[in-house]
C-alpha cells in the first residue's frame, strides 16, 4: 500500500524529506492530490513498510505532519483516505 504525508508548509515538507532520506527511508516529493484539501501543496509518498519508522523519525526530528493518507484504487479510480492516528 502507498501512503502520503502532508505538511502545513513547504519548509516542513522539505525538512521531512531530508530527515527521511538521511535515514535511508525512500520518499518521493509529489504535488498534493486535489482531493486532499489539507496541506501546503506538496506531500511525501512512501511505502507501507516504511511508515512506522518514518513517523518516528519525523517526530524525533521535530517535524509535525498535517496528515497521513493511504491510496485506494487504481487508475482513474484512485482516492485517498485519512490514515487513523497511531
């Protein structure tokens, strides 16, 4: 499953990318999907296997996310659903 993490501002998104890449978590910077109205306009995409460690690393780096979403569906039937707080 694919997850995206949103941020309140671009500065936090860039800091988060750096924090995760420095800790060998593979992330991609993407435009925020139009269906998600929360955030700064960009988000980070990561794999399910990396989600727990990524959230722990972001917390230890002092970077707060604006929300975590998981991708549902394929092709034109894609939607994103908020991931429950852990």
